[in-house]
């Protein structure tokens, strides 16, 4: 069996870390098993659809190194890869007819208001709210009467009565649902003819030979309904893996912060795709993230390592991992990612390489390069120095070596300052750091001097010697 997995977002917004985690688990499993990662779009929410969302999602997946094997943009033998195109081809109509021929699909004319009232009555009686299957056996005359009233029917799937639906989940183990507890016969086709997610997804999975469905645990009940649909359509039921819910760092709903946690936002702030992928790959496993290529992460991937408890997306951990990754990168490694952040610096590639080596240990994200550039080449305010330190800066400038500066210049200068002033430790270094950068922390001065050059160093010393 060739493993085929799918990621099926709606093109209604940006791809965020919750989506990415689901897609990543699919990619890792597919890569481990030598399978196929399919991207299809469930474009049925016409009111919320965002122009350009599909392309943005493709670009986000590419940036993360998770390029699909099949999609509307990459082609494949199991297209089309959009719900509306599959509907136009007749996929859902054919599946619905098969259910109707077996007596497992029927028209329901119950209005939204009637359904709301039914649920309120059930709740007041201490019963679980749901549809009571009352239109299962409507006569042709009753249907005609409803149509005369202008009602447009939905199509519902007839669940088996008093049955148990069971499936084995690769994360949760054996899952069982009693059909009587599923809220009644589910709608599979809306009154406007658009298939519901539950039905459309199942039909697509059948027609695209999907072998494993990997998604969030909020879909577990949907899975029970889909298992019944697979069986009713005489199809092989795929294997399922439901991932634990993703929370924010405080344990709250991540949805409140999703806009700031979109791939586009993370990219714009200067996070690396490697750090994002490495962090998401171990959520829920109890393992510490490691900076490994996606192919290596895939080799050790195992659904059995994923727990059932909700997991937290901690941005501070991502910051630390991203900083660690940047610290280990040379300019040639980071250049492609860093170019959008340094394009206005007016520096040659060689100058940028020296600049990078000087400041990379002081940044957690690439958007912090602007601050480091300002420290090196901007005009920081005059440092607040004591009269004694001002005199010290004057003395330090008098023994400042001539350029060009190298990696040894700082030590040579410091040794000369020591012999002239007798200062040591913090009293030796801090006034110089304040005078040169305007800050009490920052890049190693030994790395900074060759980047700044003699003219800039001397200018800042003199500015603070007045």
C-alpha cells in the first residue's frame, strides 16, 4: 500500500501555526513512509473566501519546506483538487445517488427555526440537543407540500440505528461512538447543493485513494460520521490520527492569537522555517526540539510518541530555538532568509557577512538586524557618563589604533588602554561599550570594531568625550 495523506484547508485566510502543525504531521508521515502529500482546497465557504488565499498558502508551505506532491498548482493523477471543481464534475452527486439508491439519504425540509426550537425543548428536558430524524419517511405528498411553501430541502445521511461505530486511532487508540449519541442524521448536502465538509471530505478521500487522515482531535466526532459514510459507500475506511488540541502558552484558546501566528507574520518577523518546523514537530511528544532538516525529522517520526493531552505553543521557546539556529548559521546559510531585512543597508555582500558574524549572537529574529545595524552605523544619543568616565574615553581615543581593523584590534586597544589608565574589568569595558553603542549590552566589541571601522569608532568616542 502506498501511503497517501492530505491537507485540506479552506481558502478563507492565512495559514497559521495550527494549520501548519496538522500539515507537518501529514508531511512527516508521508516522507517517512515514502508516500504522497496531497493538498486540496475545500472552497465551499463562498462568503468567507479570501482572494489570493490559495496562493499564499502554497507559498507558506513552500517556505516551510513542505511543498505538496499533488495540488491544484502541482497537478497529479487524482484531481481536480478543489471541492467546487469536483462538485461540477459530479463526484458528490454520484455518491449521493448511491446512498439514495440504498435508502441511506433523504430530503429534510425542517427549517432552521424549527430545528432551533427542537433543540431548546430537548435541552429544557435534560436531553442532548440534536435532530430527531423526523423527516426520514416523508411521503411524496408531504414533500410536495413543503416545496409549495417555498422550502428548499437539505440532504441527510441515514445513520444506522442503535449501532456502534468503532475505529482505531493512531494517537488515541480504539474510539467508539454510539450512533444514538451523534445528534441525529447529519446533513450531507446543503439546500444550495454544496456538500458539507463531512460528506465532501469522505467522498474526496475515497476518490483520491487517501490511506490516512491526520487532523486535530476536534474532528473525532466527524470521523465517526465519516466512518459510517465510508462503509455506506462500500469504500475502505482509511486509518485516522487525531492530534491533541493546540493551546497558547497560558493554556487558552490559540485562536485569539492566530493572526499574529500566521506563517506570513512569522516570516515577516524573521523566524526561520527550520525553527518553526522543528518546534512544531515535537509538540505533544515530550521531546525537546532539535534543529534537524525535515527529512531527518521524518525518519524518526512516530504517531506513538504523541500524547493525548492538549499542547501549548510557547512563543518564547520558538524564540530560543530560532536564536540558537541563527547563532549556528554562516552568512552564506542565512543570506536568502536575511536579504529582505538587510536590503536597505547599502552594504556589499562581504560587508554583510562581517556584520552578520558580529551581531548574530545578539538576535533571536531577523527583524532585529535593523537595531543591530543602527547600533553599528546609526547615531545613538550621547551616553550618560560620569566626568571621570568622560576623561577615560578621551584617554582611550588617544591610543585608538589606526585602521583597517581586524579581529585582533580590540585586544590590542584594550591592552594599550590598561597600560595607560590602569583600569580593569567592568570599569575598563562598560564606558567604552556605552560610548560606542549607546547601550550597556550588545555585540562583542571585538567583533564590532572591524564592522564599524576607525572613522565611526573615533566619531563616537569624540561625541562622548565632550
